C-alpha cells in the first residue's frame, strides 16, 4: 500500500489549471526530489498532499486517508505529513524549544515535561542543543530552518514534505540544512522535497520527478536522469539550474 | 447674566485696546484665577470622575469582548457570520454615539418596553460603540499576521481555533496595542457625551457647578486636567504593556 497516492488530481486557481490529472504513488522509504520550472505546480502538489490546498478533482490518499474526508481526517493527515516551508514560519513569540515542543503538546497531547524532553532531543539532533532558549529572530536562517525541521519531526510524522527548504538561505548556510535532511533520509524517513539542489538530488534522492505545466513529464532515478537526461525540456532545465 | 458678562468683557477689552494700561489691569483683575472655587468643586468633580472611570472600564472590558467576537467573525467567520458582524460595525460606525445613547435611553422604552437607568444606558452605549471600532482593530491585526504562520500551525495538525489562540493571537495582540490605546482614549472622552441623558459623569458635574457659580475658567480647567490625568494613566498603562512585550 502506497503511503501517498494521487489519482487524476486536478487543482485550479480560478481559471488557471495548476495540476492536470496527476497520477503518482509514493512508497514508504522513498526520497522523492520534485523539480521543475517555476509555475510547473511542484509546490502546489506538495501543499495538496497535506491539504493546505484543497484539490478540485481526482483523489489524493495519504496513509489511507483521503484529503476529501472531513476536517478531523485532514488533521490526521497533517499529523502524518510534516511540512517544512521555504520561509521557515517559526512561531515568533516562542523560543526554539517552545516551537518544537508545541506540536507534541497540542497535537499529540503529550505532557509538558515529555514534550520539552523530546524537543530538546530533537534540537540536539539538528545540531542546535544550545540554542533552545533563543527566539527565532535571534537565529540565523539556517538555524531557523533546522528548528523548523525539528518542529515538524516532533509530531512524529510518517512523511516529511520540504517546500524549497534552502531557497531563502545564503549559499553557505544551505549545507547545514541539507546535511540534516540527508541524515533524516538515511534513517529511512519518507521525504518529498521540492528543490533546486541537484547535488542533493543525486546524493540523497531515490527518485526524481520533473514537472512542467501541471503534469509529471519525467519520473525516474536521479543519477541516471541527471547523468543523461533524455527529455529535451529536462535537459534545458538542468542547464539553467547548474 | 452670562450675556451681560460677555458684553462687559468685550467692552473692557475694547477700552483696554484704546486707553492702555490701567484698564487692562482692571480687566485682568476680574479674570483672577480663584483657587477656592476649585477646592470647593473638587469633591463633586472627583465623584464625576469616578463615574467616568466606571463607565469607561465597563465599556472597555465589554467592548473588548464584543470587539474580539465581531472582529474574528469578520475575519474568519463564514459568509453569514461575517455579514452579521459587518452590519453591526457599519451601523455603529455610521451613527454618532450621542444618537446611539439617546436611542438606547429614550427610544428603546417606546419601541420594546425596555427601560434602563442612565448609567446602564451609558455603559451599554460605550460597549456597543467601542465594540464596533475594536472589531475592526482586531480584524486588521489578525489578518496582518503573515499567513505562513497559520499554515505552519495547520500543517502541524492543529485545529483552526488553536492556531488562532496560540499562534496568530499572541502576534496579533501586540500589533493591536497602539490602535487599542487610541480607542480606549476616545471611549473615555466619549463618556462626556452622556451629559445628554443626565449621567452624573465628570463633564456633567462640571456643567452643573458652572451653572451655579459661573466660574467657567476654574471649573473647565479643573475638568480638563482631570481628563488629562485619566487619559495619561491609560497611556502609561498601555506604554508599559507594550514595553513588556517583545514586538514581533
């Protein structure tokens, strides 16, 4: 049983069709790298998976729950699909530790002590054990994004969605975030990553999907796709990215 | 009586202009600030100020509650709730508060057989009036919070009410403080309009004393200073609240 299954998913914003009858299955343990030119629908696809955007047609099932089910079912999906945003979106009134402890406390119903202990362990995992008492505004972009990853992990999701997690970062800060993501992949986390980091795709990805105009046009192994892209559009795209 | 004094004053000022120093001195003498007038008026004025504070406090607490509900209905309610809140806000913002309190005090008994004493009418008017303005402040502040925060909260699997309460609310609240301060001060001063239904608040007390002793300068100076003390205190409280919170 696939962890994520899209069947003929269509998404429109007004008259603009962003996703056109997309079919896709993702198994547990896969690290899927989603690439494509801007406006191709990759971010929207990601946001449809945890129901931040409602779909207009077809069906999308995550962990056996359809995004078309009711509100409480949608919340269940979101608890299984952690999300990391381009702009981090940390809660500014909370310290790093409180940010990470918030999910377990309010979503999983953990006790305060447990939630804080868990949060501390997660901050350690992303290399920020000594930054727990700092507010987001006191952290660098790379640190903020690592806190955001810890925050998403704290709810113990089965799947992690990354929406251009390094695009808002300076080049020298990107590697610290990518390293955390790599170790997560090595632990066997299922991940869907929208990114322009082709080195990451090659090293960490188990599957690469190239989207254009709201459709999946190439789906395959990252090493072979990046080494010898047969699709003309993908070849052009890769030339621009590198 | 008042008219005669005014005429007299005008004549003196005119004479002073033509004849020079001696007359000016006589004119100044009649304007001498009599502190004993203020001392005598103080108990009554303080009593009035107490009522002003009471109406304002009840009005602001109630207004905040009404404002939060109406503002959130406007921002996040469905079409029906939003339209309901919108109608309330427009009705109140579109009519003067004097008309509103007159309506509550004089028209409601006729219309619906609801009889209220002046104090209740005054408090209700402030609650209803401040509530409408605060609703817009609340709506604006909540909607000004970056939508990424809402998405981050929802993406964790939180229900919307928890996102509003724990994530957006605290950020929005900090942005509300300056415009709320404005509204608090406006509401406090608006209580002076309840003179029209005979509530014995500060302005009414001043008016009554003035009608008896004609010491306009002393009385209105004292009344103005009392208002300044009250609004100043409000400003100070808001300033401290703002300082103690990290702006986000």
